[in-house]
């Protein structure tokens, strides 16, 4: 169940436009179930064959009060060009044709074999969204953590330091998804979304040079992230997980104050443009779920989704678990 009403297509929406037989949408739906951030992120076609080039406003023009018979000096805003590239994530699934023939529900069996590759791609995508670093892994796309890691940087005001000092530090993110703030991209002229191709039967040589017939599936995803307005993202970094877990229930006001700072780091001008979603790891979710059971913590509320799962919100903003978020992050500088 989607938690935010996107005005632009998500990964699943793009997939539904690609294939009339339903195979690709089913695969895309599996990916979004594994990592909900893929369900939330709007996907837009880039304006480059390698990604997207956008103009980011870095300063407002000057304005002035004027007197009669006196003019006003013209001014203009300042901008800079930002180019975000896409990465290509690819996988092949192979199963022995004879093993396929031995199973009565052949298509279901093959899909079950493909599922592991789908989950692996989903986890890799989510991990890259947060931690992809093109300086060390140029084949990937640039993720959020390298963009929001230095307090002295231009966007350093969007980083809230939780003053962690141990070895199990983590982050909570608040992201305002929209075309005007941050969204996913795919290369210009491509179909977008996750592409699936049934390559059918082929002859494969094993490590000993023996031949066998296999059925092959091919998966490929061209994807990146474009941050158009850096104030559309806020990061609560350097959370000492052990310290937070040791705090008594209900969760102390200090944690609630940190979360309040986080969600209000997205300025009011952007809150009507997109929808904010909070992302955390499973350990932080457990802490907040326990706190939500206490009437003393009024900022947290619990909804019931259609599938029966509880959804915790902080001041109305959904809190989503993303397993890609690590508990051994470097401290922000």
C-alpha cells in the first residue's frame, strides 16, 4: 500500500507502462515490497542519455524599498548546474531445464528462482540510494550519505548531529519526494523502470566443460537520483544506537526533540510541494514503536494498514523501515 500520493510515476508505475502481459509489473511490485523507499520515490526521465542535468538555485535576488524619484538596482538569483548520472544494475537468473521440467507448476517455479535475484537487486538499489559513492565506485550513482556528510558544506544545515561516539552509529532521514526537491531518474530515451527479458533456452558450459540446457532470465535497471533542492532532505546523523536502546521507556524527550528538529529542517515552502517520509533502520523502528505505546509520547501515532501491519507516524509523517540503513556509519564531520 502506497503511503504517499505522488503526482509522478514510481518504479511500479513506470513498470506497468512497459509490458502488457503483467510480468514486469509483478517483478517491480516484488522489489517495492522488499524496500519501501522504492515504492515512495518518484521516477522521472532524465534529460541526458547518461542521467539528468538540472539547475539548482543557490541564492535569491536582492530586493529594495524605493522612494519616489529614485530607482531600484536590478538583481538576479544565483544558480549552479548539477549533473546526476545513472548506474546500470544487471542480473541473470539460470535454472537447469530438466529441473524446470520436473516441476508441475513450471512458471511458478521459475518465478521463485527469479525472486532471489529480484530481492538482491532491490537491496542493492536501496543501499546505493543511501551509500552510493561514485568516487570509490564510479559504476554506481551518487547516493544521499556522500551528499550530506560534511557540516561545513553548503547543505550542512540539513545535517543534525546526534553526538554519537560509539561504533554503532546510524542515521534517520526525512525526505520530501517531489519533482521540485528529490526524485529518481532514468536515462533519456530509455523505457525506465526494471526491464525483464526471458532469454529462453540456451546451452551452457559448466566449469568442467560439460554442456547443459538452461533457461535464462535477464534483469536490468537504469537508475539514479537527482537532488534539485537540497533543503528537501534532512539527516539526523551520528545516532549512538546502543545509547538510544539503553534509554528507558517511554522514549525520553531528547529523542523526540531530535525528530522534531529533523522534520522541521524541511522548510515550509517545500512541504506543500512534496510529501515527507521518515526512513530508519529496524532497530530505530523498534525504539519508536515501543515509545508509541505510551500515552506520554503524543508525537507518535499508530495507524493500521490494509494488510494489518501497524504504521507509526511522527507528527503525521510516516516512518518507514529501510534495511539498507547501516548501524556502523562513519560520524559526520
